C-alpha cells in the first residue's frame, strides 16, 4: 500500500486517477485548489480507507511544501506524486496574440506558468526530498498535453507550460534516477471530462470527435489507466518517457 498525492483531484482526470489508485489498494491524498466540496465528493467515492484531502493554491510557491507535508502526515508518507492540476483552456483563458491587450496577455501567461509549471516544479522538489530522506523509491507522473507538440494558437501559454512541464520531467528523470525515483509524463489529447460536456454537446462536438480517427474523445479512465501503469513497480524503464494519449489525433515524429 502506497501513499499517492494527486493534485487537482476534485474532478475530471484527477478524480479518475485518484479512483484508479484507490481501487489498486493505495491511500490517496486528493488535492484541491479552491473547491473543497468537490474534493470531499471525490474522497467519499474512493474505495478503501485512509484517504485524505489537502488544499492549496499552486500559484503560491510556499504552498507546495505545506501540501506535501500535509499529505505525508495524513498518509504516513508519499510514494507517488501525480502533477495533474492545471489552469485549463477555456473561454476565460483565451489569449490570441492579435486580439488581447498587453495587460491581459501578461496576466494569463503569469497565471498559467505559475500553476501549470512552477506548481509541479515545487511539488516535485518537496516530494523528491521526502523520498530521498527516506531512502525510498518513488514515482512522479506529470499530466502534460498534446498541445505541447502541435501548438495552441488560442492558448499559447497553455501549450508552452505543458511543453515546459514535460521537458522538466525528462530533466528530473535523469537527476532522480540514482535515487530510485522514476519520472514520466502523459500527453493527452481532448478528454471528455465534465468540464467539456457543454462543448461536446454543442454543434462543435462533432468536429472535436472527428479529430481522432476513432471518432470519439478520450475518457478520464483511459488517462488514469496509463498513469497507474507509469506509477507501478514495473515501469522503471519507462522513466523519461512522454506517453501520447490522443487517439491518433496528433502524431509526432
């Protein structure tokens, strides 16, 4: 039984990841940024016992150590970190370079980099030091995006933050391997979370589904299954890998 910290575990991919680890018999600390009620709902639905809730704004550099300390205290240790929380693409975060004012451009870039990149960076530091001090092996899995490779013209900060996160993960894979810590990333395409229900039900939904030759979007459970494997004892040799999970909607060479 391992201790697993899942950031952004209140809903969507994070909730599915938390459920997958709990079903495998692990104890899970579900992190939330602002919506404690959704995190409580996630924890109530998890099988097993010993799960916990931890809160904190990942844009605050001082929050990471506190989040990890609380997870360690609640679970008896953290063996797996899943960096899932992110400021996502939405109508509120569109920042097309030819259309936005400089102040909005700067604000969106700063917020996305703080949450999507620096939050995971500081959490990784805290968890890595916790594992090294214990002399224990561990797993860190980052949730990236296909947007890191194909580009995000309407959300350039999002694409850049995910590309940087995935590159950071590869640097950490090399740095932490001598300590028995594996670091990997997954790069999902469009995933049908509850946040995307309205879009998928709109006239735009058909074009979104047509991005994949399978004629559908991904599911949170599919992403969670990949994360569970990458965090397993059998995945050490995958350290440094970035796993594309986009239904052949974008193929990189």
